């Protein structure tokens, strides 16, 4: 009897302990909800703390700072000087200055045509330089255009693209503006080859300043339109720069881009802006 009573008491005690240790369903649900909310908040905070990096523009923070510097420099110096140049210098003289610097640039363009294997257009550009130099008063006039020898500008950055060198990330250069790693590496060679000091006994700083003002004056209307229509001028210029350079590398006929939702079973295309090799 005592044993039975002892077992009964033990069973009651165990039941009472089990009942006290169990968690009510409502409390369990509340705890689970709190845990889920805490996890979601932590995930959101992590997402905000780690911004998404654009593979085309991984240095965007720095590039935007350089872009702001260029904009301030243009607003304070370049644009006012270009506007004064446009208002004071007669159009005929401005056209002659532009033709002169363009003729010097055509010499380097001719070399890049040959480097890209474009022998036919290289000879045409050579004839253009020769015609403007001999019959255009050293390039001040442009009789070559009347002779159906249009300007086809090429630079070393385009040549490297034709050779298969990828453009690389976007970079904004002080004063020079939008560029890429490939084009920035080629820029010193382009500037040196297009310098008037190579062909004339002239002050390189004075001629470079005149060329900069001349180019800026030609772009006054374009930059004003860009400021009026673009919500984010930086992003607009970046996308436009890559689209234009890709078009130039492919001579106006870039291949169509294939998106991920088109032909999902097909292998992904190579992401390069280099055109196929061309025969001479």
C-alpha cells in the first residue's frame, strides 16, 4: 500500500513538473516571431551596409569626386573662356583653328588605320592629310572633304580594342573626363602623337590651351542640352561613353547583345568589345 501510494505521489510530482516545464503555444509563437523579425532586421542592415558594386564602374565613389571637380572647373574656367572665344573670334577663324588641329590629329588617325589592318581607309586618310596640307594652307582649310575624303578618326584606344584588349572599368580623368582603363593607358601616346610640337616649332602649352578652348567652344550647345535632359549626368555620360567607344571599335556595326532570358540553354556569350580580326 505504501509502495502504491509512493508510486502515485511520484507520478503526480512528475506530471506537475512536466506541466510547469512546457511552454504555452501562444508564448512559443511570440518567441518565434520575435526571432524571425530580429533575423530579418539583421539581414536588412547587412544589405544596407554592403552596397552593390557596379562591375563596369567599381570606383564610382572616387569617379564621382573627380567628375564633380571637372564640373566645377568647367563652370568656373573652361565654359566662360569658351563662351568668350565663341563670341569674340569670328566663325571663319574658329573653323580654321578647328581644321588645323583636326589635320594634325588625322596624321595619327592614319597610323592607327594601318595598325588596325584597314589599309584602304588608311590610304584615304593619308590622302586627306596630304590634300589639306598642300592645298588647304597647312590644314587651315578642308578641301579634302570636298574631294570626298571624309575624316575617319582613330586613336590608340580603338586600336587596342580591335586587337582584343578589353575596355576595362570606367574611370574619370581630371580635365580629360570620361575614359576607361584601356583608353587611359593609351591617352599619353594619343596626346603626344597629336601634339603640334611634333610638327611645328610652337609652345606646347599655348597650343594645347588653344585646342582645349576650341573643342570646348564646339561643345557648348551639346553640354547645355545634356544638362537639361539628364537626371543623373554622371551615369548618362558613363553609359554614353561606353556605347560610343564600342560603336567606334566596331566601325559603327557592333554585334547585338544577348540577354539572359534569351536562349537560356545556350552558353553565355563572351563579354568583350573587341571585334573579330580583320584581314588586310
